[in-house]
C-alpha cells in the first residue's frame, strides 16, 4: 500500500482563505467564546500587527494545518526586544498527534529567530491538555494566566452609578501618557503602545475610552473595535474588545455599570475583556460573564535570553 504524501509547509496566500476558515471551524452562531475569534476575513488578526506570517501545511493539494505568528517590539524587564506571538495553530482532525503541530511551531520559531526575536509567546486554554503538553515539550513555560471574560452587558441592569464620560486619548497626549505610564512596568508591553493600540482606524482599531467616578469608586476602560477589519457588521455583531481597564474603590462596580449603560445605548451587547486571573477586577466582573475562557500565557526563550522575571504580564488586545 502506498504511504500518504507528507505535508509541505509554505507561506499562506489569499487563495488559501476559504480553506483556512474551514480548518478553523468558524461558526456563524457567534455566541460565548466564539465571539473572541469571530471573523469572515481569516487574515484580519495577522494584519493587525506590523510584521506577521501565516504558515500552512499542505498535503496532496489540501490545506491540513496552519500556524500564525506576529512580531512586536516589546519591553521585558524594562529592556526593549522583539517578541513573537504564536496563535491559531490548527491541524485537520484525523491528522492530529502525528507531529504536524510541533513541525508548524518549530517552523514558526525558526522564522521568529531569524527575525531577531528574543521570545516566542502564546495563549493556550488551560483545558487544552494536548496543546499544553506539546508546547511544554518544545520548551515553553507558563508565566501567567488570564481569564478572557465574555461580559453580557444586560446583566448589569439595575446597578446605579455616576454618569459615564467618553475620552479620546488619541487627542489628549497628556492623559495618554499617564495611561501608558501605568503599563510601563509590565512585561511584554508593546514598545510603541501609543501608536499600536491607541490609534483610530485605519491605522488601528482604538475606539475611545470611557470613565465614570464617584467619591468611592472609579472605572476606566478603552475599546478596541476591530469588527470592520474582521469583516463583521457592527449593526448585527454587538461585541467589542476592551482593554486598559482600571477599577478602584468599593463602589467601582457602580462606576463600571455606568460605562456599560453608555455602551449599551450605542448598541454594544458584549464586552470581550482579558484580565489577570487572580486580579481584583476579574473577581469583581466574573459574575457578569456569559462565559470565561481560562488561558495560560506561555513563553519560550530564544537566543539564550534571560527568564522572564516575576511581575505583571501585559495582554496585547490584538491577541
């Protein structure tokens, strides 16, 4: 009997688009955790980064695997460097556990190393035991855990709070500088945070910030609205990403609920927000989540770089 042809790894092209969406198993229901990656343009996620590559595995003319990798200039332990972010690793069912996943990751690592990256990072669901076993065998270490909350905004109904105010950091350099300074101590914070995460379309997807406060509580968050870039209709797809969250004081929940009310008036039904798993904000908001996706942030050191020191990890909302 003739052996099946081996998979060939190559860079993806636009001709692979429909095959890649099929491989990902994109659903049209767009509920719960599916809201996080919903899109009709497979390449939208990589196009959000200045440098990225999509690698596919092809066998007998069919795409049977994919690996996406983006490069970002970041700061780790106060020192600037380049980090790769690996995501959307998929292998066709029936071909899993045959070495194709590790081959894709190793090829991505080789490309990142050739681009001068000091670290290779990724996010993996804590419940995905096979993938965690694979990356651990390849030398990755878990350095943090995030809970990605799918907040159902209707659940905040009835919580009174102060009036919410919209702020455009892109037009307020002083306030933007204060928000950037608040993230500077984090590992893997983008070196050009102002440009990459606080630029409005078409350069970025920053959609303004909101704040509300009273004598006993303050809330602040920024929005990342990349629905148009992902090929989604903002009228029917009422979910946006949120980042740069700050909750302070015993009445912070009421202040946050005021922001929620303003967003619901604008047609937003869900907020997609990643938070450190053990944080005060995560504990406060989790009861209002329709779903929580627990993720490990994994890191592999390249080029003999030092281990990531203890400290907060910045979650790039483009991830």
